[in-house]
């Protein structure tokens, strides 16, 4: 055995180097249907040349790397991911998505490797879409056309998308596609990029993608975040569509990020000033002002003084000197009323209110005693669908039912009887058990009918039929 033997000593060194290099070339040769990473070397009118690490460069159709407006999306030196379509005679054909630049027989390979293919949605079919892919008819289920349902299926007809072939059988007669898989992969890349730069407190632009009963979903660069209902505006919002619309561009603030649960919480209202911060510059205790009833609860009514500012009228502050069972007995949602501020706490964001009764302003009157037939002046307290409640002298309250209004009072009650206005009425019924008072303006202008009505009420009272009178007043309140 010769120590220190070297191949070149026997004249075989050159052959060994050639064989070794040829072996490495075979190992580095691009394999069809595989995904590789390359660097853009140069860009031509028809082809883009990409360095893929071998002795020869790969070629990719220039059209594949243009956006919808026809602008190139890459430049020399950029790194791109692509698929090997074929590799013959030292020429490697690449593609980021299989288009007409690739051969028809590559469809089967695209199914094996996951290479995206370009397809045009031609029609809506039962359960999905009919899609044309390189001259062949394919099917894409509804659930695989997008990440989330968005609008009617017909809106996608005529559009061209990149798809992944998830099933290829019957010699190409049965081709099933998925666009969603590609979108999910792209979204994951964007999530990874956002993880590096997105933080709570960031302010950025997004596009409203979808509206739900609990808020609005906003695309913030390929990833969707949620604006909860409570973060759409400082005031109470019933439907997201009151504030934003699908497709609208909005500026939002990032509140919280949970990458594990894939949740990003956003806010629209945080970009505006909290109206409670300057509340003392606009409101003060004992101030009387108009408001709108937004909600009724067993313990009181919430009244909006301005967008984002609500106060509470406790049930005990709803009627001067009269006990009520539920706020709905004197108020209704959407009703406009006059209120007085009892207490204001800007830190706790609470305002305590009471219904303002002009008749009781200045001094406390003793409880008045009325009898049927008395004509008095009352002040409009609140307006209902069935009539209006009036504040009467002596801290009393009565109902002027629709059926007891003079003909010239018909029409829009809010216009005819604005809160705080004065109305002359006749007392036509008193329920001594409940204290309810029935009022009329019709009986004052229609003497005969009014007299008949009063006579009827009088007969009922003389017969001690309080239940009948109560029924009559109850009917007037319906």
C-alpha cells in the first residue's frame, strides 16, 4: 500500500474533479414542482431572470409579477419565492402562479406541489363556483373562495384569482380548487410581519371588511381586527352601520393584541376627545336643559344630553309628589323631555337628573283638590302615542287622551304640544282610588258632547262604581 497516494499522482485527478462537479450539479439541479427562493437578476419585456443558486438562471414570465394596474412589483435584487415548472436542457421555467405561460400538463404537478394556478370565475353553481383554469373547467366551493363570507356570491363572477388545486382526477375532468388556502398562507406571512412592528397604542389606517351585531371587522394590512360596539363612538350605538360602512377607510387605534388567540382589538372613539373630560365647562348642578330618553329600566330612565353624555333619572325623581310603578308609566324611549341636573360626577361619569316640572318651580304648592268640570291650565310634561301628560296646579298630573282632544289639536303631538307649553283643559274624570285625572279639550269646544260625557261620569260616581270609572280611565290610557 502506497502511503500518501493522491489521485493526481496516477493521472486521474482531472477525471475525479469532473465527476465530483457533475455530481454536485445533479444535486443542485432544480426539481420540478418544488418551491424555491431566488434573487431577481434582470427584467425584460417578456421574461424576468432569477438567480436560483445554480449555474443557470431561472426564467419567469414578466406578466406574473405585475399588479392589477400593470406595474411591476419587483426590481433587480429583490428576493422572491416561486415554483419550478420545468427544467430541461439547462433552462428552468419558474412561476409564482401557474398561468398560460405554463404548459397544460403541469396542472397535475400543480396539484401535487401546491403551485398556485390562475383561474377566472365564470358562474355561480350549487355549492360553489365554476372556474376556468388553463382551458379546463374546475369547481371552487363557496367556503374556499375567501377567508370570510362577504356579500352575495355573484360579486365574484368575472374576477380572476389565484387558486390552489386540491383535487385532480378523471384526467382533468374533476378539478377542485381553493383560494382560501393561499389567502391563509399570505395572511400568516402578514401576521409574522405585523408581530415585529405592531404594538398597543399604535394608530393606523384600515378598511372595514365586515359588520356584525357585536362590532366591525377592519383589515389593517392583511390582518383583521375588531372594533367592538363600545369602541365605535362615545355615544350609545345600536348598529355598527350607524358609524361605519363596508369598504370604508378608517383610522383606528390598537387597544390590545393576542397573537395566540388571533385577536386584535381596535378603537375608533379613542381618537376623539372624551366628552366627559370637559363636562364641567358645559353643565352645572340645578341646570335645566332638554334631553332624549334612550333606555328605560325598572329603577329609572337614561337620558342623553348630548352624544356620549347620558344621565339617570331615578324613578323617585320622575313625578312631583306622585308615586309610579315603572318608568314606562310616564316615559317612553325616544321621548324628548326637560330635566334638571341634581348631581354631577365627572370622574365616575355619572349625572343624576330629575324631570323638570315648570309648574312646581319657585314654591311648593299644596296638593290641589279638583272636581269634574273644573277648567284648569296645565303644563306639558311628556308625550305618548296615546296622548299627553300635563302637570296641573298643586303638584297634580293628568292625562289628555287622544280621544279627548279637540279637532284642531289632531296631528303631530310634539309640534302641537311641545314640552313646557301651557294647555287649558277641563277635568272630566277623577279616580279617587288611584288619583288619576282624565282631561279633555274636546268637551270645552263641544258643549253638548262634553255635557253628556260629564253626565255619564257623574252617574258612574253616584253609583259608587269606582271600578267602572277606573276601567274608563284605563281605557283612556291605552
